[in-house]
C-alpha cells in the first residue's frame, strides 16, 4: 500500500523502469506494524509516479506559492510563506543537511525547466516530529537568497484549522492514482475536510491522528506520493501540509495533513530567530 510520505522518484526514464524502482522500495521483511508505516505492505505493486489523484491540470499562475523541494532525484512540495522561507513536511528533510536540497519555484512542470532555483542554507524541523508518529510533520527551509520572478509569491499561514465539511484545495505533482501513469504538469483537486472523530475511526488500527493533524477526502480525489510537503489551502490561506495516507484516494481512508495553525507560532519564532 502507498503512503504518500515516501518521496517520488524523479527518474526521467521509461515508465516500466520507474515501476520497478517503486516495487523495490516497497519490499522488506519487518513486522507488519512497521511495514505499514513504511509503505511496505503491497497487495499489488504500485508505480511511484507524480500527480494529484483525480484532479485536473492547473497553472502556477494560480498557485505561485507552490515550490518543488528536491534532493537529488527525490521530490517533495513546499510553500513560500515569507521572503526566503519555505514550509514543507518534516519527513521530507529530516536527517539531511541543507546543502543537499534545492528549491524550485515559478514552474508548471515536474522537470521545472521554466522555474527559478535556490539552494537551502538552514533547516528547522518541528520539535515534536518523529517519523514513527508523523506528529507535527512540518519543517522550515531558509533559502540562500530571495526567490523572485514570474509566478512566484508568498501565501499566508492560516491561524485557525479548517472546519469539518469545508472544501479545501490541494495542488502538486503526485500520482493521479495508485499505479497510475506519470505527468509533467501541475495538478489540483478540491476535497472536503473530515471530522477528527471520523478520521480517528478510519485510521484506528493504522495510525494515531493527533491534534496537529486534520483529514480530508473527495470521491476519487486525494494527494499521493510526490505531493508530500505541498499545500492544502482554503480562502487563499495555507491551512495544511500534505503528510501521509493509506493508499491514494481509497474509500474509507482520507488523506492526512499537518494543521498549519498548530505550528503557526513555532514557524514565526523560527523565522524571527533566524532572520
């Protein structure tokens, strides 16, 4: 099964080669509990490719805050929240040095040939984050210089969590479906926030849904592998960070997002102390 917190592999090769790589990454001999957390229980081998599930193509002109966070051939999303500052998922960057990352903005395409690239000089991971619990899955990246150019802009962090039933927007380059085909174009989808009680029941045997998280789903719509760290927005504000999920667009298992309002004070403190 497919947990979206595993990076997408950006191999610009034949789809069959990409699929083989994904199967290899999803196999090990750990206990069933650890396998689940590490995306390694696979009933049907799924290709790790890069698009939003059930969405439609969109333009960076509508989402100028969205960036690609790259480490070699691995990809996550991120959002520009202030001059030289990117908010992304902690699991995308924890355990790696700033010099290993590049951030690309102002691009519609997965290859990013039309974008602006900056290096990373500082990383701050949210204090309560662990890869075991995925709690407080947030990190800040400071760029070496301002990211300026066409279709590049900041987005404000929300100070309150989205309410159950709210329609939110997700955007990125993740899978269109589990085992789906790859696309080079940015995509977006609208999904609805699920009540925390309902989500905790859905995930009761799989993961703990904490107060730093919210869940959202749509009929055959979801974020997926390659979307991690990307934006979930409501009323032109950043309300969530793509974190994890059980499969992609599966009935009964909504996507799980870090609630931005819960890390708002931490993020502002980090930026103020590292200006």
